[in-house]
C-alpha cells in the first residue's frame, strides 16, 4: 500500500515494533492507571529521533513522508495511544514553522524541535472556545521589539513536561473578519507563562494535559510565525492537516488493537463447548471490526498521499479522521463486549482502548466539524458553474 516506503522506513517501523513490545507493553497499563508520565520511554523516543519524524533531514529530522508517519503513528497507538500524543502536537507545531516560518525561524527552531531540546505542542483552545477558534480572547499587544501576552488556554497537551508551544492569540481583537486579527507565536516557557493545573481525564492518561495562564508574558517579536500578524489561524489550520492525518492514524491503531485483542480472546474463551469465535454472532463482529480497520487504513493512506503530493487534502483528511476515529470507538466497544466481564477489568488492555478512543472524535476538530468540512467541499465541487 505504501509504495513510497523505502527499506529504511520499513526498518524504522520494525525497530518501533520491537521497542513497543520490549519497553512499552510491560509497563503501559501500570503507568496509565497511575497517570504517570512515561519519562524513560519518552527519552528513548527522543533517542530514536521520533520528535523530528516529519522534520526534513536538512534540519536534523528523519524527514519521513506523511505516509510513513501515518504507519508509525498507527503502530505506536496500537500499543499505547498516549505515546503518539507526545509527538503529535509537537510535530503540528513543527509543521506550522516548516510551512509558514521565516528561514531564520526554521533554522533556529526545527533542529531544536528534532532533538527535543524544545518540545511541546499547540495552545489554541480556551476555557470558552475550542471549535470556534476565532472567538479566542488571549491577546498579544506589541511593545517595541516584544509583545505582551495576556489570557488563558486550556486542554493543552504536553503542557507540563513541554517547554515550547505554538500559541494562537489575537493581535487585533477588533479585526473584521475576526481571523485577520489572529497571529501565531512560538512561545517558550518563561516569566508570565504558568501552568496552574494538570487536568484529570477519562483516558489518554500518562500524557499531561493542562491549563495555561499568560500574565504579562513577554515574547520577542521575532517569534511571530512568518514575521507577519493576521495569518495565525491559517497557519495553525495548515499544521492541523497533518494533525488530522495523525489522529486518523491513531484511530486505525486503536481500532486494530481492539480487533486483535478480540480475535485472540475469542479463540481462547469457550462457551457451550467451543471457542466463542466459532459462534456466528461473534464472527459477524470480528468481520465488521477487521473491515473497519482496513477501510480506515486505506482512507488514511489516501489522505497522506495527497498531503505528500502537496495537494489540498482537507476533504481526504476529514474523511479519514471521521471514519477512522469512529471505527476506533466502535471496535473498542465491540471488543469490550466480546471480552465479557474481563473487558470491564482494569487489568486488560481493552478497557483502556475503550477509554482512549472517544478523545479521537473530539481532538483536531470534532467529528461533527469534520462532517461539515466534508459536506462543504462536496457542495463546492457540485456547485453549478457561472456562465
Ligand atoms: C484530552 C484532550 C487533549 C486536548 N489537547 C489539546 C491541545 O493540545 N491543544 C489545544 O489547543 N486543544 C486541545 N484540546 C481541545 C480540543 O481541541 C477541543 O476540545 C476541541 O476542539 C472541541 O472544542 P470544545 O471542547 O471547546 O467543544 P465546543 O467547541 O464547545 O463544542 C461542543 C460541541 O458542539 C459541537 N459544535 C460546535 N460547533 C458546531 C457547529 N458549528 N455545528 C455543529 N456542531 C458544533 C462540537 O462538535 C461539540 O460536539 C484537547 C482536548 C482533550 C479532551
């Protein structure tokens, strides 16, 4: 399927699979339940270069294509979804710099991102708005060669352990249309930038998701992405295209893992004298689950190909994100049912998949919004041409 993959890409995926089986699987359940940050695992991910996965080699990264990156993320998420989040929002920030930063910004930030010397994520959501990002209220006011930032962000992943974030602000709160007053900064932690609280979550634990506060936080003007005000929304939405492909790939990973757990359990568990996989009702579920995994993977691959070809891919990425993340939720629920009471136990992987999956329908644009994006693109394409 991944016809652009080199033998190096395949070797990387093999190495990741070995790392996950050897280093992650034995500890994931305990770390997740304790909501403990997987520090040693993150250090190994850094050593493998994963924080630079999509950063070009010229800037010190691995320079993976979106297709290979999607395979990597599927593989990681199939083992423990939280680990994919540690690199994903970091790489959305990197992608915004790569696509829209000045040459000086690329030279300064990208090697540091790739080495994970600077690492973090994206700070967009606020207490009063997530989907309607144009309603944000965090303001950056210019003062000479600096901006002074005031406001609050919430639900920011990697916020505690990360040190650098793509920060979406208003530089002109009165602009009309509102997006013309929005700008994106690469903000390193410093005086005036604090993290008051880590948020407790249903799933996606181990990884830190936090509230952030900006009180007269001074940021140099040279940290404004692209060096121009008023393009922040467009810049972060550009970065989020890769983010959607990533979330879709996570969906494939979770859906696959749920299916594989169900398949294996159904071959061991016996009722009425035979393994439950021999009951037709269970077979129907397994068939639907495997079909969802395969369909989701093909949609992700199609979106990643479009991204790699430099084509606009909001339609493909939206479809992949919608289908793959719904597949993750459906497969997790079906796998839990197939496991019977054991699916409800805190000691098996499937209950974690069941708690992790719903985030995928919310993050990087809710699935309701994906449907609206898809419909808009379809209607645009079908609009009658003006004579
Ligand atoms: C674990 C976790 C990690 C996160 N990490 C980050 C992060 O790192 N950085 C970051 O910036 N944010 C992050 N978020 C926030 C996430 O991006 C937002 O939750 C998401 O964008 C939705 O925003 P909201 O929660 O404010 O929902 P709202 O925007 O309030 O939406 C509420 C509901 O209304 C629906 N809705 C809204 N508008 C419409 C419409 N026009 N038509 C139809 N339906 C609509 C939505 O689909 C949703 O069902 C994270 C969230 C979670 C749970």
